[in-house]
C-alpha cells in the first residue's frame, strides 16, 4: 500500500515524539512492504510564528489531501497570553472542525509492566482496558455565542453548549459499533440532572441503543463517573460522552495508565480516504510539555501507539498495528522506560533510544 500522511509536528516535544513515530512507521513499511509518504505542515505556535495564523490554509489543504494526519502537540508559554488574538489551540480545534472529526477515540489500557507507575493501587488498575469515545466537534468548544463583554467591575463572559440530535446519534453509533468489537458495554456519560443538552443526549443515546440490543447501555452522571474512574475503573468498557466531559475524563483516565505519555488517540470523521477507510487525525493525548522540550527525554510511546491506531483505522492494517502494539509491550516488559514512567529496577532511556527499542522488537 502507498500511504500518504501529513505530519504536523507542532510545538514543544511534538517534533521529538513525532520523529520516533515516523521511524517506527518506516520500519513497519520495510517489514510489511508499504510505502509511506510524509508531507510536513505547520500547526499551532510554530505556524503562528511563521504565518501569523494557527492553522494556515495550506495546512488544511494538505490534511484534506492526505489519507491520514499525524500530529505531535501544539501550544506553549510563548503563545499562552490569555488576551492573545491568535492561540495555538485554535489551530487544533479549527483542524478538527475542517476535517469533520466528530469522534475522538482514547483507549486506556494499563500495561502489566507499568502497574507501579500509576499513583493508584495495583489491584485497582490491573487489567483496566477502556475506550473513551469523545464527541469532538460540538458542544462548548464551538458553541455560539462565546466571548466576553463589558469593563470591570461589570465584565461578563459566555460559553454555549449546543447539541443536535444528529451530532449525538452519530457519536453514539460509533460508540456502539466499537463496543461490539469489545466487551459490549457502553457507558453514556452526561449531566442530565442539570443540563438540557444532557437530557437530549440521554434520550438520543437510548434511541440509538435500541438498535444494538446485543450491547448493554448504562447512564452515568459525569460527576459520579469521575469518582468511579478511580474507584472501579475495570467496570468500564466504552465510555461515550460530549466534548468537554470527554476532555476532562480522558486526562483523569490517563493517570490509570501511569502517564499521559502512554496514551494515544484517533480522531475520526465521515470522510473516507483513497483506501476506503476513514481519514483520521492521530495524536498523543499529552500536550507540548514545554518544560522538557528539546531535552530528548520525552516519552514517544503515546505517539508511536497513535501511529498504530492510524494503521488500524485509516488503512485497515490490523496485523501491522498489532505488531507495533506488541513491540511496545515488549519494550516495557524488557524494563525500558522514559523518565515519566520510570520505576525501581527499570532502565531510563531517552526518546531516540525508545524509538530504536521499539523498531528492534518489531
Ligand atoms: C485535548 C486537548 C485539547 C482539547 C486542547 C489542546 C485544545 O486538551 O486534545 O484533550 O481541549 O481538546
Ligand atoms: Mg485535553
């Protein structure tokens, strides 16, 4: 297969972790006889510096022309003045919207070798294997009106959380389809005791659920969910929720796995690529980590695992995807760690060595 990938390295540790994912993908290409074509473009702070825009039109065009997009991270203190007119994060949100990426898949799998890296007790996190399916192009992230008005002491600000039944239904269909390939349970997370959007969410979720009688559905209020996530995380299979709740819960869930440096993600929409699979955006869930940028110590495993998700969802290459995931597991079993997941008795290595170690085990 000839796989066309647009690469958005972004800011901070983005370029360092992306370089290792590319290295792993090239190794997969050699082993399984695929050709990767990487085309780089600017997004986020680096794009603001070069063009004044967080998402230059050229970047959108390149992503639309690609089969899939690989992203590092965007943002950093240089661009984080809350009064700035252009912010790196706008680039990411704009890209999600432009590509119609309405579903964000965030698998949280706790590796046995990393049980001790979690701040939670081993018996709580051992065996955790859940998939958060977060709505990504609606809700408070995009709702209008949004903004502020007035002068002190009468300053005001407003955000709006709109959801249509079509937006909820397509996300729930995705969640139920995914649950069918797993343990067949969907936990729909909302705040239906307070929010009107959540009451619509719950209603539509159950209408969709009726079309999947083989999958169990449960409703969980978001505040309770945040508690269950650290009390009994093993009870979750697929969690389906709106944009803002999903953002918050997925960072919390990341800590079950020990570090944000381990968690990949896939953002999918309805558009198909030339291979007939969904064109997706693949990125680690961690940020640009400006404090460690340029030091060569960032954990590239989340980005490497994101590239495995890319092979699976945008190219249908299940065997290749599994081989990356197995290689990562092997590296961990062999006691190799980046700093974020280091524990006693393990060997701490840098980003490049970690990339090389995965390639070696492929
Ligand atoms: C994420 C991030 C983004 C979000 C930020 C960088 C805009 O936190 O992907 O979870 O809030 O969606
Ligand atoms: Mg987030």
